[in-house]
């Protein structure tokens, strides 16, 4: 058991959950999902709420700021002074985000996206696990360190508000911070996942992402389908043809070379060993309907596919009425929002250019096709951890979970990691989080697994202290 267990448990139950519940009630959607985010002020209200909670923490010396740039979502910044002068130039960055995905469909009876509901080890509500817990975990870890009389260097807690939109505002804030960022020794990211709730999980890679909106126009207005059918090409049929240029409709394989990358042999070997350790748990996290066959020949192959294969998901559509409202009309247009996941080492901008070229060249039936691309997001692979960090992670996982840590590539994207890796190539990474089996991040019935959030907080405290001792030569 960690020396911080009792304190962290008490803080979460008495100090964290009331404010986390208040944050859950704020519909602070990411800018990509809320065109009126500036006027409705939800992101700023969330930042203020979390900032006020941070300001009340009984740390020896810290400053809380909500930073605003014109036209950009806010950034919550907490600067915590080092516990000793010799640690003043040793900086640790701890990252999370406060913007949310939309509700996305009906939640089960008794739950809702903006109401925090505690059921045993689960705290339900949009943003609880992705990524509202992060600031509470970071600050509670620092409180635990100081309460135990242990050292920590200068710590910057950065909580951005545009991650779910691909972090288009983050680099502007990092540029504005400039020298205040220092030369970080360690970056702790609290926005990744875990394949089970039994150990400290470390993310070794993340896929990149390109989000594209594809619109197909065939008419200036809708027509009776009996009049136009079999004469005017359906906009949906044209869209299907276009998507087939990117994805094999039978196998789901991505057919554009620019969206692929070579998979390192050591990654395949590591994922095979992980699959052997986890067994059926690899597939258990997918709430599939009865009889569905997963892609991939076995669990090891599916771990490789999840972290290194490109993939296409249609995440939204316009121009199509609800089934109850669908009349006999050949619709004038169809728009699909596409999310294309890319291998960690794939060039996202080159992939985006290939997608636009492929979708707009020689449109089927002469239809009008337009494509809009959101900011492409590169993937990320971690550097080899330094010996001190390897030892610290091992000790932290054993203390908090009673088991050694494990690592795995993830299928999601976090632009911040690639950005910071480019800015600070020598920084050490601890990318971890609580997105575990069935937690439903981005989906209805999202929940935070409370024991894991507490244990990750304990592990962060131990690793931040280890970074300080390493800096001091201990």
C-alpha cells in the first residue's frame, strides 16, 4: 500500500467529488461541438470552477490563473513552487483537459450527461473520466507529497479546453507561456487509458487523427423520389462510392498508402506478450452485440490493429432526416463527418492531403463534392524511459496497485504529447490514465472508475517525488 493511500482516499471522498460533481453539471463542450462556446461561457465557467478549487488547496506556495487569448479557449494554469531552492529549476508538467464531448445519444434510466451519479466504484457523468478527474488527481497528488514532507520540483499543471477538438488552441497558449514552461524534466499526461483496473498502465504510443467533413450535392432542392429516382444519382450513393476510395467496404482496410506506416517488430512482439498476459480481457472491453465477429485474427492482432492500423469511422451526418421524418424524397445533399485514425508515425498533414485529393478527384456522376479538414493531428511514440523513471514507475505501481506496471499503444490521439515532444525532445513521459474497460468515454453512460483514479493519483505523487530526488542526485 502506498503511503498516500489514506490521504488520497479521504481527499477524493470529501474534497474532490463535490466539485467534480459541479463540473459534471457544466455543458462545457469542446469548441468543435459548440459554435457558441465564447458567448455561452461554459468553458470559462468550468475553468473558473476548477481554478477556484485549486486555489483553495493548502499547498506551501502556488498560483492559479485562467489564461485567455483572443479567439482561443481558456487554459487553466497552476504553478506550484518547488519544495526547496535546489529544485526550483526542475520542472514537471502535468497535463489534462476540461472540455467535453457532446452527450451522444440516450443515457440509461437514472443517468444523464450533466448529472453526477455515484454507483459503487463508478461515478457517472460526461467528463468525469475524460478528463475532469485530471486536475483533481494532479493537485491531490501534490498535496499528498507536501503533507508527507516529501520533495517535489516546480510543477506546472496545464488544463486545456480544446483537446476534444484536436487542441487547435494549445500551441498558441504554449507560445504565450514561452520561458515560463522552463525545461521540463518530466511530463505527466493524465488523459490516456488502461486495459484493466489492476495496475498502472503506461501509454507507449498514440495514433494520429484527421477529421474531415465530406459534402455531396446532386440537386438544388429535394425532389419526389418517384420523379427523380433512377434518374438523378442519389447523394448517398455517391458518398458511398467516395468512401470506398478510402476504405475497403468488405474488410474495412484503409486503401490509401499515405495513411499507413511500418509497424516496428518490437511493437508487435510486445503486444503479443501483452495479449498472452491479458488473455480474453483484450476483447472484453467491447460491448458488442451477440454474434458480432471482431476484426483481427486473434487478441494480439487486435492490439496491433488498435494502436498501429489506420481506420475510418463515420461520426456524424447531415442532410438525412430522422426515420420518423423521412418522406419519399430524393435528398439534395449528404454530408458525412469522418474520423480517420492514423499510425503513430504517419504524417498527418500528408494523410490529410491524400484524403482531399482522393475524395475530390473525378467526382462520381459529376456530383459536386467538397471536403473540409480540421487541424490534422500527428501521432506520438514515447522515448525510452530513463533508468530512474523505470524504477519509479515500477515502485509506484507496486505501491498503489500491488502489481507491476504495464504499457500498451492506444488508438486515440492527444496532440499535446506530440507537441511537447517536439518542443522538449529530452523530456521524460509518464502518459497514464483511467480510461478502462466499459468506461464509455465519448459515449453514453461515461463513468470514472473511482478506485483507479485514486490509485493513479498515488502513483503520480510517487513519480513526481522520484523526479525531484533524481534531480537532487538521490
